[in-house]
C-alpha cells in the first residue's frame, strides 16, 4: 500500500493534520487527536481484510503514534456477525504493542454499546497520559 502524505499544521490551534491516500480515491484526513474510534461492520466477513488494510493505513501515520484505539464491532445484532475474539484475530490486534486498544461490541441501530465505547476510550486516554 502506497501512502502519499501531506503534512500541514494549523498554527492557531496547533493541531497536526495529515491526509493519507489509502488507495486510489480513498483519502482520509487524520487530526492530532486523543483517541481513534474505528468502526467495523462485524457482519461483513468478505471485507474484513479490506477494513484491516484501512485501519493499518491510518495507524501508520505519524500523528497516530501511541494514540489509543477503540474498535467498534458494530452490527452485533446480526446472527452471523463476527464476535470480538474473531475480530481481534482478523485485525491482528495483538500486533499492536505500542498503543492501548480494545474492542467494544455495538448495535448502532439500538444504541447498544455506544456509551461503553466512549467510557472505554476515556479510560484508555487516561491510562496513556499517565505514561
Ligand atoms: N443490523 C444492523 N444494521 C446496522 C447497524 N448499524 C448500521 N446498520 C445499518 O447498516 C446500513 C449501512 O451499512 P454500512 O455497512 O454502514 O454501509 P454500506 O452502505 O454497506 O456501505 P459500505 O459497507 O461502506 O460499502 C444502514 O442501513 C444501517 O441502518 C447495526 O448495528 N445493526
Ligand atoms: Mg457495509
């Protein structure tokens, strides 16, 4: 995967903004943020590899160094949805040794797990800041 980087700073705010080209036609803009939520369609087994590529494309950006990650495993209401253990393997999350991460199961249409995801993120950011 080739990434083309554009570094840019907004001096008045002091945020680092970086635009990464994940693949042709897919640009993501990342900010110097406290935490990253990555939402995955747990029911989309065919595209989990694609989701993994996208995730690592974001994580390799300099501005994402040590930034805590909460993977939101959405669509848990669907019977064929991948669970957290399966997703952890599919996304190879155990390879992430230099950042705090966790997986939160959600069902966005019912709102299940969303508050928990926010709380977990707050906890990870606090832990990271202790270092
Ligand atoms: N069953 C279920 N459906 C959901 C949930 N969250 C979002 N959706 C539905 O998923 C649909 C959007 O699908 P997505 O997978 O997000 O997007 P998509 O249109 O498939 O586009 P891409 O997957 O990005 O190509 C909408 O109809 C939502 O109502 C959930 O937790 N459970
Ligand atoms: Mg989809």
